[in-house]
C-alpha cells in the first residue's frame, strides 16, 4: 500500500521552508537532512541553526527562526487549493524518486493534472524554439511512439520542438509532463495556452516556482535540471550551438542520465547541437525503439509486460495508413509533390499540381489533412506527415 500524501499541515510547513527568503533548495534540503523535517527546522534555536549551517547568512537564519514565511505559505496553500494545484513536498511519496537523485532537487513541486504520471518511467525530448518542419515531424513521431509504448514524456512547453513533442504525446495517449519556468498557473508562452489547457486536462503541468511567478529569463535554466532530473534519458531533436536544449543535455550528463540526439543536415544551423552531441558520444536516434533499447532492463521489462497485458485484454487499434484511405487523384498528386522536411506554400502547390483547379486542390488538401497525411504549418504552408 502506498504511503499517504502529505497532510495540509505538512504542506504548510514545507511551503514555509520553500518560501523562506534567501534560503534556496540546496540549503533547505541540507537542513532537512540535519533536523529531519521542516517543523524541526522552525522549532530549532538560533544557536542550533547557526551550528548546523555556519555558512548560512545571519538574515536567513533570522528569517527561519522568526517563521515569517508562514503567513505567505498559508496564502499560497489557499490559492493552490482554490485552483486545483497539488503541493508535493520532497518527502511526499508522490515526489518523483528519480528527481531526488540529482545534486539540487527542488524542495517541492506544484502540480496540476494527472499526478499518477510522476510515478511512470519518463523520457525527456527537447529542442530549439525555431525548428524546421523536419524537426517538428521527428519530435511528434518519436514522442507519440514512446508514449504509446508506455513511457511518460517530459519537456518544457516552450515554442518549437517542446510544443511539438507535447502534441505528439497527446496524440499518443496524453502521458506528458510539462515543466514550467513560471508558476504552474502561468501558461508561457501565451501562444501555448491551448496546449497548456490540454496538458492540464490529459497530462500534467509542474513547477517549483511559487504561484503567479512570471517568466524571468533565469528561471528556464533552473527548470531544465528538473526536466533532465526526472527523466531516464534526454533526447535532443534540434538545437543551435548555444541553445537551451544543450544546457539540458549537459545537465543530464552531470546527473548520469542517458543523452541521445536525432541527427540532422550538416548545413543546418539547427542540427549543430544534436550532431555535436553525437560526435561527443551521445547515441544517434532514428526511432523510438532506439530510445527504449538504452533504458534500464527493469523498465524495458515493464514496457513489455504492459504491452502483453493490453494485447491480452483485446486487439490493439490498428493505426490508419496514410495510403489506406480512398485518396482522390488530386490528393495523390499532392502527396507525390510534398516532402516531410520542406514546407511548400499553398500558392506553389496550386501552381505545381497541373490540370486541377484551385478549388480542387484546396478540397484535396483538406481531405489529406483529415486523413492525417499532410500537416498545415503557419503561413498556409504544407508538409507531408510522418509515415509509419
């Protein structure tokens, strides 16, 4: 039987510790190691606190001893309860066990959505905010397959590859965790508000930052350690030489996580990061199976067991082939024209597909989108969807 979640009083004590000004996660957890729990810290004398942490600034020790953060913690807890946000302290059984292994795990997590996802084996997929059509397609495809295999996907809900990966996870069943660099109640970027709502509904959104926290630039490198820390492996799809995805990959290496990368054209700036990682020893990834092969044996066995169990319960739903539908002649011409790695504007498609009226081309594109054969990108451009 699983241990019970933290009580309201326990959450309040942990929030007070978390919100103590100037303390920080590393020092807070060091005090936990010494005193056992937040109550012990707040009930300790000034002498005991100074003896336990001699390098801690006097103002911080005074803040702990005075308990001045309790008022803010009570307000924070009320806000969290009002909007359905769970507060998960470090010692809560729901706190991800893998995340506890890193050098500086967060004191607590704010979480909204399916909390059960925190217990699943996770893989992070990250990349550039300015992806190519190829990068988007690869991220969606690999993550969808990973989720369908029984893994939980983790990323940062940034625009670009992160967003594409989350969409792939939602298409594969919804097992996706977004780690935010804002408060868990602050969707960012704004353009991903719909994606945020879908993740709250069908996946999970987490953050270590207090409710209402705005997207300060320094927050995002801090949150990246959580993305890698709660994952068995980190897959980089696209990223320039100094991109945030490479920071996450570096953190993963420091945390002794598997680092993998999807190769790209050597002439593409966005391929520099993953190609460099491969050059330095990261595993080259072409499909989801490449990722699964590198996971611990116990995790692979669990995935096989789940697959067998679901098969025994009933036949799996067959995936619809792109060419198994009754595609119109005009649609077949468009499929022959489009590519997966290069977007084509609708005007160019109409000019190139000979013998067909613009209305017929538009109708055929709508049909192919419905079948999932093509995808429309911003600016009325189209690419061929990834085929199994």
